[in-house]
C-alpha cells in the first residue's frame, strides 16, 4: 500500500471520528464513561491529522514509510480503531433518530461494554502516539501485543523522557545524518519467511553464546550461495533479538540490509549513517558526542567526515551494555574493501560490547577479511545439513500450497515420496 492510500484511510477515519463525536455530544443522560469515550476520541484527532500530513509527504521506502505501513496493515491500528468506531456508530444511529423525533430512549450500552470500547480506544491511542513519534520498532512490538512494553514506552513519553528523545533538535540531527531506514527490507523478508524456519540457528550453541556471553569483538558469519535464504534468516535473527531486548533496556539492536536493487543501500558510509541514526533513537536525549558533531558541522550546514561519523558511533556505543548489529548481504555492498575495514574496526573496539552477525555469499575477499576476526565455529555455512529442516519445511509447504503443484495436492503418498526424494539429494542445498 502506498502512502497516499494510507492518507486516504486516515482521512476516512477522521471523518468517522468527527461523526461519532457529534453523536456523543448530542446524547443526554448517558453514564460518565460516555464523556470519557468522547474525550479519548477527541484526543486522537490531532494525532491522526499529523499522521495524515506525514502520509501525504512520505515517499515509499522512506523514513516514515514503514511506520505508516504498520499502521494500516491487516488488523493494524487504523483498522481496529475504525471497527471500534463502527460499533459505536451502529449503536448510536438509532439513538440519533429517536432524538430527532423527540422520543425518549435508553442508553444502548451496558457498563461492561462501554469499558471494553474505552479500553480499545485507549490502546489505539497509545499506538498512534508511537506512530506519531515515528518509533517503528516500538510500534511493531506493540502491534504484536506487547502491552506492557508499549505502556512503559508511552508513560516515558508522558513523563517527558521520550519527549526529549524525540525533540525537534533530535529529529533535525536524524535528518542531517540521512540514515536510511532498512525496515522495508526487514519487513519484506519477514513476509517471505515460513513460520518456524530458522530455529536451528536460534537453538545453536554458537548463536546462544554470541547473544548471551559478555565480551567485545564477538562476530558470527553466515554464508551461502545466492537464493539459499540468507536474508530471510537475517530477518528471523533480528526479530528474535528485538523480542529478547525491549526498547527500554540498555541494549541496542541495530541492523542494515545491503541491497542490489537500491543504489542508496550499497555504500559502506550509508550503513554507518543508518546505524548511528538508529543508535541515537535508543538514547533518551541527544548524546553530547552527537550534539558536538552536529555543532561542529555548522549545525547541519555541512556533511561530517566518515572518520567523524565512525568515532561518534564508537563513543555512543560505549553508553550501552550491549549493542547488537545485524548486517545482511555484505556482498551487495559496492565498496567491499571499505566495508570490511569498517567491520574490522568495529570488532577491534575493546571498550564496547558489540555483537555482530553478518551474512554474505562466500566471496574470497569477504572470507579473507572475516577469517582473522572469527573462530572456526562462528563461520556457519548455510549449505550444510543444519538447514535441512528448513528445506523440508519449505518443500512440504510448497507441495501443499503452490498452485503449480496442485495436481499432487490430493495425493499425500506422492507428496511424501517427492519430499523424501528431494531431501535425500539436497544435503543443505
């Protein structure tokens, strides 16, 4: 869905909200919860107006794109808020009709039902608050149902902590950094993922050690042939790590997806800018070192040097207990010597607890650079028997859902024979 379509959805929601507010304002004699519902809906209108304005200005794949797509996705906040308002409208329309003809009426809601509607409106308001702050990671977690985390995050906003984090100056600095938003790649990979695949790595002792054991310079390299599922596995890992560490913890989770199809995501400096921008969003205020960098560049009047960007990232990473960095498709970076030098420098920082997981094809220049930085067990081939379970799951799913293979969908014995034959030959391929 493009941003303009999302803008149209928000406009329709604004119109429906105004209609409901009109109904509720006219109704007399309802319980006190009625006024709470009306006030909650009124408080949502300014947020929706801001989001509608952002949708009109947003570009596909841009900084706001992923946040807006999350809002208007299937069963997303916009759809759920619309459904709650429709419930109200359907019950209030008869009341409005009675009022016009001067008839008495009974308030059409039980108290428990009012409370449920009020809770629904309040929760959607929390999600719109996160969306207004363009906090895509927290919004994604909240939509998935992490109610406790989203309430904590919004409470911080109410207390002024997140207000500082997302101050006007902070926003200006993020724009100045021009940090590309890699979440479009992440979300696209998640949509392609077959549920349950990738668990072989999550359960792997090397991965568990990388995730949990203290110590700087920890790096895992996953490599394989084109099309073997490296990017999808990256998205699985990223989702797992994000779920393990809430935004309120002192652990930062950063990522970047290099992309042959996007020239802007093929430069090593674009990666550092994006990581720095993401890291700044984990800080409750503009870190002094980032503020100094911004000021030294005439308050955003000129671009910083790459060395200054990297050192700023270094100093900011020291603040966090742990910083996870997921880098997908190193081979799709057009400046690979510079990229590998960057990774070597990151791994060499002994005063930060960086955990890096990178994926790529097994290209000689990448392998030559990675070898001195990794242990044997930390270099994992995706063409080994480790991934056979994922391959079997994929084959099993395709035999039963792919329309091109529907001739076999009523022949379970044939499906099993095809599956077994392929698995005998596949051996991690």
